C-alpha cells in the first residue's frame, strides 16, 4: 500500500520498535490537510482517541521529536550530533554519547478528613483545578521534592507520604511520579506567583467536588 504521505516528503527521525511493528517517527514541516486517511491531532487530544498502548507510543514519539530538536549539537564541543541507535545520539567530533533523560516531576493528592486539596495554577488554561505538582530539583529525593513543593506552594506540612504510581508525561518530556499524603499541620497559604486559587474540596451527594468553605 502506498503511504498516505509521499515518501520524498518524509523527514525521518527514528524508529520505535513495538511488538511486531516498527513505527517510523517523522517530522512534518506543515500539517497535512485534505488528504484521505490523514487526521492531524495534537498529542493531548490523542488521549481520547487512541488506546492506552498507542497513546503511550505517540507520547514516546513526541518526546523523541522534542529531544531530537534539542540535541542537534554537542553540549561539550559544539560538534554535530548524529543518531547512534534508535534512541541515542553521538557527537561526530568528540564522540560524546547522548541519551534522552526525562524531566522528573511529582504530583500529590493530599487528604484532610474527607477532603482533598485542589489548586488552580496560573498557567492552566480554562477553569481546571489539579493537585500540587512540581519538578524534582538536583540533589533531592522524590520524597523531599514532594515535601518542598507542598510547603512552597500551599504552606502546609504533610505526613504519611506514600508512593502511588508513575506515568510518562510527554509535555514535552517528563516522568510524572504520583504520591498520596495526609494533611499534618499549618494554614493554607497559596504561592501567588504560581497559583491563583486553591482549597479543600469534598464530594457532594451527586459525586461532584465542592469546595468545603
Ligand atoms: Zn562533542
């Protein structure tokens, strides 16, 4: 079968090996419009279209595209980096090898009696609330990161910190590590530079989350 985009227009980046299938990652300079069998979809929207496995592959592809663009030159000598394997590069001048390294972030659900803490970040589009989250800093453990982010963003102390799970977070290139914790002490005090709203929320009889106060 003919590929839906002419082969000469392929800007091949690398290959993902998934089971029996090889998936080619290509970069398109312009969106493909008006071509049967092609639908251009942003990565976030694919979450509602693809199954979990394919969504994760799409995310990995998007991360490698991002990484490819950000590692065109060697950070040591400025030489040109060339793909060495399907997931790594090597400098053509000094031989330094470059492997993708995702930015690690934490997210935490904090429980206080029958409520959880929800916050609205200034950079959120729309009226969404979420959990306290933030990036791991150099030299700290994941647990230290959670305690620091909670203290910095909402000013409270937590206890009973427990690992929940993790998932790739390809926006643009991360690993999101989830925790749960219980409120310990302190008054909520929002970090105004990052958060515009926040508070304790509980479910009403319909199952919707409602602010406690
Ligand atoms: Zn180099």
